[in-house]
C-alpha cells in the first residue's frame, strides 16, 4: 500500500492518517442437500501444487482467515451488470484441508447463495457475520473441490485504520456503475469466498463478463478476451489481499518493460490523461529495480487507475488511485508512489509476510527503496536521508509505537513504513552498498513465492552478512524510542 500522508518534509512527507468505519452487514442463506453424484469427474490436484501453503492463524486479525484449510486454486467466473449493480459469480475452489473438520469455513460477504457443492454433491451452505460455512465433513490432506454460485450487490467492509487517504475495504461500486477494489489487510471476501489472510497463497484463474463498451481488469497475466469476457491467470501464488478487480469504460495502452516483459496500463480517457507520463515511466522504474534486486518476478505487469486516493501493490496489476495528488513539496508524488508499488512486486508480493505482525517486512523495504530512488534521481545527500529517517522515526514511534507491534486499529500507518526503512538504513550503512544490495537481491530471489517473517529475516541477514544483527533488528522493531547505535559482531 502507498505511504500515508506526511509529517515532516525532505524526500517527501511522513505518514499518519485517519478513516471512519461502518457496521458490518448481516445475512445468512442456506442451500439444499442432495447425495453425492457418482459420476463426478476425478480431479488432478497435482496441477495446483504450486498453490500449496502452510496457513498460519493471523495474530493481528484472528477473525479473518483460518489455518484449518489451504486453498490451492481459485477459479472465478464473474459477471457484472452495471445497470443493476449486480455481481453474479461461480467460485470453484480446490481446497486442501489441513485438519479433519465437520465443515469448511471461509470468509465471504453475505451474497445470495444459489448453490453450494462439494466434490459434485450439493451440501448445506450459509453465510453469517462475513463467514461462509459449508456443512460437510473434510479429511486432512484429502483435497476437495468446492463450488459456490452466488449473486448480489457488492458491499465493502470497514478499514481498521485512521489513515485519511484510504477508503472502506473491498469491492466498491462507482457512481458510473463500475467496480474497483483495494483489500489490505482483508476484503477479497467482498467479491469471492476466500481464506482471507496472507499466509494462504493460491493460484488463480479469473474470467469477468461485462457489457459491450466496458472492460474488466484483474490481477495475473492476460489470458485472452472472448466477446466481452476478459480472462486472467496467475501461475505464481497470490495472497488474497493482492488480488484485484476493476470494471469501467477504460482505455488500454501496452508497453514492454525490461527483457520484453509485457505491461498493460488501463486508464480513463480525459480523466486520467495527466497520469499517462507516469504510467509510461513504468519501464524506467522496473529497469532501475531489476538492476538492484534482480529480474522482475512475474510474467507480466501493469497498472489500473481507479477512483481512490490511495495505491495498492496488487500482484501483476497495480491499482493506483487517480485522487493521489502532487503537492508543492512532492511534485512527483504520483510517480513516486507508483515506484513504491512496483518495488512491492519483489518485496511483499513475491516474498509475502506470513502474518500482519510483519507488515513492516513489506512496507519497510518498499519505503526504503522509494527513498533510495528519490535520493539518486534528485541527487540528495546521504546525510539528508539519514536525518530524514531518524527524525521521522522518532516522531512516529512516539505517536504510533514500534513497527513490530502493530495496533490492529491502526493498520498501515506511518510507523510500519518509515521505522523499518530506518532499520534497513542502519543495516545498509553497516555493511556497505555491495553487501547490502547483494543481501536484498538474494532475499527476494531465494525466497521467491514464499511467506516469511521476522525470525526468517533475521536468520537470513545473519547468514548473508556473517554478522549477528539479531539485537539491532529486534531493537528497531520493538523499541518505543529510536534505538541507539548497535554494532553487530562477527559470527564465529
């Protein structure tokens, strides 16, 4: 997610913000029950093993997601009717139960359920309190196929933050009858049944049918268009918060990134014309990032512009708000924020946090990379970056607390961005340019397509550098005040 609004100015503002919440929507809809179909076809679950995860219960938002199941693959066939603002969907989930259980429970907004089947048998299903309960027993490590058909008008869910530049989470209907979504830390469940927590990554196939003259955009690699149905496929695992969907009367622009990586930009003619220069700088941003951190980790990329004041690193198709405005202090704010989201494709998407306790692992890297790019392109001094980070760190720790102990009511506020960036600055200054960028490159290349956490990061840094950074990293993540200088000792 893009950095929040700023407190002090040097490379650009520091982050704090604010947003209100609305009550959750009620609902519940049961379905009928019939015996299993003896002719249900056998399924080769090996085809989706790249989507296998080890789900972990999230300690920050324990009501979201579950560690009882592992979704291997989501197949979403959706249809959007702007005239009635109705979403119709068929979600086919390939699920590996992690433990024996009397039912499957997924996050889901209260749409009208039309049918629920498990391995071809119609089973009871009900939605209540943003949970879908499928009343059928499952056995650990025996994969099943769950198919849910549903329809209704999308509803958002409250954002647990005080940021001023964010809106309610999930699938949002525009005044023109279009759609867009941002859903960090959760909200995918507002448009499909999901295990909506970061440690359960899965593969995706998404098909969206819209009226003539409208376009549908989703994450993943474009997989063709048939009539007014747009298709996308993700062959690299995706966390639910990194999926996206947008529908509107868009213009499409294509380009080639480094090594010929195909890029697609979706924008509204007229409304977004001023943003085209930033979109067209995407190859430049990606080339700079590849030189520092290795090859772009996915087969395609791009940007879709939506009616938001924020931005989100949605995988392979970044979601950027047209309401992000440049200021006198940050004349390239939109472009700088876009660079931040591109950096996330390595740090956050390819390597994802296991739980929201380690959001700093995403945002610290993306923020520090954004600041290094700004320093380099604006020819700022090393001392100015040091001063900016340390001064900002002190302000944010005092206001929001340390980044390693996030407040569930203050998701993605400034401390999880700038404070871990200051920590990375300490590591960088300690080991020097060559060793630091070797470490960063190895981190994202060797951990590609995996979730990681504080312990694994510390172990990696120590092994990569031959020094014990444990005390330094823990101090920067847990201290209520800016840590004093800590010199890591050589190992062995």
